[in-house]
C-alpha cells in the first residue's frame, strides 16, 4: 500500500492520490497501471507521469494557454470495463488508455502476480481493510463519530498492513517458505514487525 487519501472519491482526491503515489515512486511510472473507469484517473495519471508541454507565449491579448500533457512512451495504463445486465456483471473486458497492446502484454508476462488486467488486488485489499478496521464493518455500532479519528484509524490500519500483516499468497524474494508481509516481499524488511516496533520506528515524512 503506497498511498492513502481519506475522503470521498472526487476529482481533487483522485489527483492527490495519484500525485502522492508518483512522488513515492520518484515519478517513474510502473510497468502497468490499472483502475476502473472513473474518468478522473486518466487526467490525474497524465499530469503525474506524463510530459508537460507549455505553449509558447504569443504576446497577444487574453489569457495564456494552459500547459498540456502528453503520455511518455513508457506510460502504460488500462481500465477494467464491466458489462452489467440488471445490476449483475455479465462480462469483464479491458480498455487500453495509454500504451500499446505489446506493452500491456509484456508487462503482464513480467508480472509475478497476475496475467490479466484487473482490479481484484485493490478490491481484495478493501475487503481486508474492512475486516481489520472495525469502524468500516457494515451495520456496526463501531462506526466513527469523528472524521479525523476515522482518517487516523484508516492510515493506521492500511500502513501497518505493509509490515505487520502476514499475507498467505505472498512469497519471500529468496524463495524460502514461511511468514511473509508486503514489506518483506518488497525487500523492505526481513521479518514480521510487531505493532509496537512499527509505531516507534523513525519514519520519513513525505
């Protein structure tokens, strides 16, 4: 989990999420990015990982033209397209927004997680987060009464997941069997951290 933005899914929050994620990746785009068809993602990804072009000044009256963004050759982004009939998903397809079929195919072949364009990983993560954070359980008396506390609980649950939560489907980089967290799979840790260890460890502020 690279970045969390608390709040409703709006254009503003979407841009903040993608910009913060790009900053953590040093503005180097991953081999492949996927999402659902929420329109705000396209512009947010283009502004964060694309190439900025500033129009030349014309020295004429009126407002100057706004900068334009164009995708870089290594920017690959695809969306999942779900076809529903009477509210039920009947077919799942994908659409390539940036990049080519060859780039998408190459990225999937190099992936250690999946061979298809999908959003199942983030959907599974959302389900795991609901189970780990009682404030998000549906029809519960544990719902948050204060937005700031809810945001803090969200960050606590999601970020501690990286170092303290053992994921059965993950494998250690060295191939050895045993407990593995997302941080261990990413070679950021060599053991499962306790909550206390994670809380007192000095953090880099972004």
